[in-house]
């Protein structure tokens, strides 16, 4: 059984996970992609990774913004599993085609102009 990280260990873990933050007992990261289609491609890749690790994040999709939440539900908290998952994200983010170069809250794509009402 994975052990819940102590506050000290959690602080150390967060220090090694840029772009992740602690929100309501979970590690959370947002990524904004250039398009909805690219966001879905990232979700599909994360799903493959999660299946192979047998550790699945909660994923919220809002157009081209993805929010990933990591916690061990069976332990109701953050364990070493989330720390490792965050590092898997960092390594894979460097690979072309997966969140590479995408900053939290800022996409590289252009926003559509607002629709004009007649």
C-alpha cells in the first residue's frame, strides 16, 4: 500500500515538480493547447501512460485547456505514486507531440475573434 506523503515530503516533492500545485488534497496541473484536437491527443496519450502505470489522473477538458488532478483515491491523499506520475509528465513533456512548450494558462494558438451579433 502506498503511504501518504508527510507535509515535509510533500513540500519537497512539489519543489521538484514545476507547473504542479497543491489544490484540495491533490496535485494539479493545467495545460492549454493550441487546439481542441491537440488537447484530445494529449488526453489520449496520458490515458495510455496511465494504463501502463495503473495510476489514473482525473482529467477535466475545457475546450483546449486540460486540468490534471493526481491523488491516490484508495489512500485519500497524495502518495509517492503522484510524485512519480508528475515526473513521468515532465519527462514526456519534453518529447515532441506531448504538451511540449505549452505553459499553464497560455496557449500558442490564436484565439478566434468574438462573434458579432446582428
